[in-house]
C-alpha cells in the first residue's frame, strides 16, 4: 500500500562543508537500507547542488523547502519550482508553519505554490497543523480541516500532507497516540471526500514535530501515519537512519 516516507527538513542549518558532510554520511548510511521506507532530504537552497552530488547513486531523494508560485519573472530572491527540478529535486516542502508565521503565507498562497510545483513535476509536501491555543480551545480538527480545504492543489497530481502541530515542533513534546490518530484519520476522511476513495487513500500523511529515533516506532505505528517530517533529528545521519529503521 502506501510506502512510508521519512523526510528530513534541515531548515536554515548547514554551511557548505557541514552540509556536504551530512549528505555524505546519509548516503553511506542509507545506501544499504532495506526498502522499508523512502528517505527524502530537504536542505536549504544553497546546499541543494552539493547534497545532490553527495547522494547521487543512493536511494535518498532530494527536496527543497519552498518555491515561488510563479513560473519565472521579477521576484527578487525567490526560486521557482522549475529551478528546483532543474537541480534534481523531486519534492518541495510548502506551507511549513515557520513560513506561514515568518512570511505570512496564507492557505491560498500555499495552494498556488503547490500548483506551481505540479507544473514542474515536483511532489509538494504540504504542511498543516494547529497552534497550542487552537488545540486547547478544541479547534485542532477544524483548523486542520480549513487548511486542507484552502491549501491543497485543485489540479491533478501527486502530493504529500504533513501534519505538524505547531506546538510540537522543536519542543520535545508530541501529541498523544490518540490525538495523532484522530487528526490523521480526519485528514484521511477529508482527502477521500475531496479526491474520491482511491486517490484519497493513496496520499501519504506524514506526522512532524519532535520525531526522533526514541519515539519513531510508536508514532509510525499509529493508523494513517505514513511517515515523518523530521527537523532537528534529521541533522544527524545515524539518528535519521534509526527513524527509518523504525518503519520496519
Ligand atoms: P522538529 O523535528 O525539530 O521538531 O521539527 C519538525 C519540523 O518542523 C519539520 O518540518
């Protein structure tokens, strides 16, 4: 059925030497992994080429952390989906809560970016998730539902959903098994309602927020959790590999 995907979001970390070194370690450690899962690394933009060079020939996939919604043009400092594809990316993270907060990204902008990603044959990894206040107010499912309704592309194409509760990111805290299961189950229902059963069931739903080797087995064992989007723990090759091992 759905093969699990373990994706590393390096965020704004790594200079040339350290980024290249991490990618080399990942290629060495993940090259001989049994095919229990797929691995994806998403380094910052300046490391895409060196990381692509280091992981060439390994099963590790390459992704970026954002793209612009336009194909090209007068957008100083931005990067288009086609530019990312040109560098060897297969995936792009979109609508991460840090971009929604730092850059005011709205659901409709995330949708436009996802459609731009389709235009370059990239698979968007679309991030959604509630804040702590929203969870405490009992609004988690409603918030996630509104983000699904507003952020998902309307065009046909393969995409991944990443559920990342904002309060679990970088905090060492994770939701309970039941809470993760409830949200992932809700997302699955919404995907099937929107896309029909066959397509809705084929979409992978990742969990993100303080995933590490020590809790990966438990989180990845929850119904409808099809992988993980990993921040801090993706910056160490052995820890990232151990998260993948938990898939088996
Ligand atoms: P942490 O794994 O560091 O909590 O970050 C999660 C995340 O934001 C991945 O996109």
